C-alpha cells in the first residue's frame, strides 16, 4: 500500500503546490500528457499522486480515500462537518491566501460592524417586506458566523460566481466572499465590515484521520514529514 | 433491538400517546410531509435552512421536509376559520444535522395543540397536565419558564422604544441580548466607527454612491436613530440588575412567584405577567400537578425557536444529559398572528418524542 497524496489538478494552486514540494526535494509530475490526471511522485518512495479539483479534496480526505491532500482551509471548513476530527492540518503552505469577509455597499455609512448589520437587517425587513439578502457560496461558514454573532433577519442567497456584482444587480444587499486584497470588492462599491472577517484561508496540507494508516503508511508519513521539514 | 424493531416500538408508543390525546378531546389531523419553504424561512429565518432538509420541483419551487408540525397545524387552523379547537397529530419530522453526526435526522413527534381558549391559565395547565400524564410512566424532570415575563420586563425598562424593540427582538439570542444590554447600559463603549460617524454634521454629504435596494432615506433614518440613541440616557444599573435577577431565577415555581412579586414593586410593568403566572400555578394545582416541586427557570425557552411568547415547559430524563428533552411545549399566540395575516388566536401546545421516551426507559 502507498500513501495517496491529493494535489489540485489545475491552475495557480497546482503550480504553487508543485513548486512548494519541489523546494523540499519532492517532484510531482503528470505521468503522461497535459490532460492526463494520473501522476508520479519522485524523490520519495511509497507516495502516489492523485490529481483532484480543489473543491473535491475535502470530500476525499473526509472519506479517507486519500491520505494527504492540498486545498484551501476555507473549503475544508465549509464542506467537512467536524473537520478537525476528520483531518489534521500538517502545514500551512504560505500561498493561496484569501479572507472570507462580509461586505456591504460603501454608501452605507451607518454600517461598520455586525451590530450595525443586524440593526439594518431589522430596518430593511420592516421597510421592504423581505429579509436582507447576503450573497455567498460559503453557506455553512457564513450562517455559523452570523448565528454566533446573533445577527437576525437576513437570508443567504446562493452565488457561485461574480458575487461582488450581486448588490448592483439588486439580487442581494450584502455579500460574504473571498478576497485577498479587497480590490474587487472596492471596485464594486463595497466595503468590508470592521469585524466581518469570517476566516483567513490559505493553501494547507491536510492529513486524513479517516484513511487507513498501517505500519507501512506511517513509515512513509514519517519520511514525508521529515522531507517537508515537519 | 434492530432498527426495524425500534421503529415499530416507537410507532406503537406514538399510537398510544395519540389515543390519549384523542381521548382528551383532540381531533386527529394530518399534514403534508413536504412544506413550502417560503413560509418556514420567513418565520424562522436562515437558521431553519441549517435544520431542515430542502428540496424542490419546478412547479412549487423550494420545499422543506416537515421540520415540525406546529406551523402546518396553525396554518390549517387559521385557514379553517380559527374557531376554538384541539388537535392531535403523530408522524415523522426531519432535521438536518450540520454539526452533530450522532443526532437523528428523522424521528417521530406526537403533539397536541389547543387553539382559541378563553382562559389562558386553564389552557396552559390543561396542556401541561396532559403531556405530564402522557409521559408519566417515565421518571422525568419537568422545567417551566415564561417568555411573557421577559417581554414584559423589557417593555418596562425606562428607556427609548427603539432600545426596547431591539432587546425584545433578541430575547431568543442571549448573547446579542447581553451585548445590547451592556451597550444600552453604558457598560461597553460606543464603537469607534459610530462615534466618528456621529461627529460629522452631515455624514451623507461626502458618502460614496449608494448601490442596491437600500436607499439614502433609509441610511438617513438610521443615522437619525443612532443620534437619538447616543443622546438617550443609559439604562440604570438598578433596572439591569432587576432584569439579571429575573433571567437568573432557578427555583421552585412558588418561590419564583414570591421573588417576582418583590421585583414587580420596582418594575411594575411585569405585574400583569406575574398575575398570569400566579393564575397558571393555581390552575396547575387544580389539575393535580405538584406545583411546590415544579422547577421554574427565568431563562427557560430562550434558546429554542423564537415562537413561544408565554408559558414554556420541557420534560427530560434527569440522569441522561445525553438525551434531548422527551417533551416540550408552550404558548405561541404571536405565531398565529404571523401566520394568520394579522389575526391571531390564543394557542398553546406540546410535543412528545416517543423514541427519546423509549431510549430513556431502557429495555
């Protein structure tokens, strides 16, 4: 048996992951053409490369079908119930950084905190007859965050892309979205609430607690951890 | 016991409970398993999405697998002319679990709901006594509370209507309630951003352009409300102490009644609600409930769904903290107004979970 390492199958996240491992003497490469999703790990024995979309990584880690996997900490928290019991964060990799934040129109000068958002939600509902809509794709994280903060009278609306544009399009009054610099939010006339940081995410190497960890796999893991400096 | 045997046992127990409710005069009713999501979302807010299974079809749109019976039974009653009635029901409810894989996603509920009674104390006592009788073979601990007293206490604070409305809205969210109370009481400072905003003569003069449905008039109205709030005197420490005393009450019902009578000397607004509690205790005693032993908790019912607005109660196994309450219930007059398009009727009810009852009783 070998240890299965899940790596994002495309894009910048994949490139950065390959670089990160290369800097630690572990070479990841596709076994065949550009379109081949099988891969090879060189520089360490007993590790098998599995290329997956970053969004599928939490499910595969949670089910224990891969032993190790690289993905954003935001998707793990969003998609895995009791994530900390099912996976362990081995290393924060220092790239793919982004914050999940709550943002409202910059013109709402009366709103700076969650406390303000809650008060405005009550006012908005009384005036417009429906709840204040928050567009997001991170339903669970946002709902838990707002529940903890005691914000009421809002509704989440699903937005799988171009979330910043939903306010101008009048399909939402506020957004909860991923941003690295806040530039896209500002360009769309939005501002981040001063206490609206839900989660600071970055690419993270996770270990599945659900996968089979026999003597052999544990020996490979020890060698792997030594190579990446853990 | 296999799952199938457990299910059969629970159904048999549910049938017995149902028979008891019907003997007490209730009409047996059925509701659909699939409920329109909009009604439930409008009523409970986003939290219900975390608790209920959502599905959809192209014709009816979003539907939810029945998370409880109360809403459809109230709707049915209000649509049917809202004359006094008692209903009983039994069936599955479905609860999505986002955080605890151990909790069941479907379980049975057997319930009894009483609408339109003219004597709230008598009806509260009747429902409590009926549920107590139904679960009586098990040795359960009953706890009671009264959201009506909390609502009255907030209404009686010497402060602005806006602050009272904000506190009332968050009675069911204890942490936010506390944060508001601390700020209205001057115990926590005004957020810096708000101070800066109110220091400007015309905060809207150089404001960035507005997008979306919330217009300038609304922003201006909120700024005016914030100015009014900043000018208002803090809620006095004595009044906050009284409120804290009420929230912290954990005693037998008669002792609580004495304590509340004392408090009402300083907070007269709770007087009528305390009278209602007194009348309820007399009605319970008349039904044979041992009122002297009955537990009352000032904060009971604050963390459940926000539709109870008066008497609240629950029954649980005292030595089984791992089990959820066996039965719960209370008064929800306000819910009938929300679902009845403004016209409401007095309503009180309770539900029992047969599976929990069987789990606690053991083999």
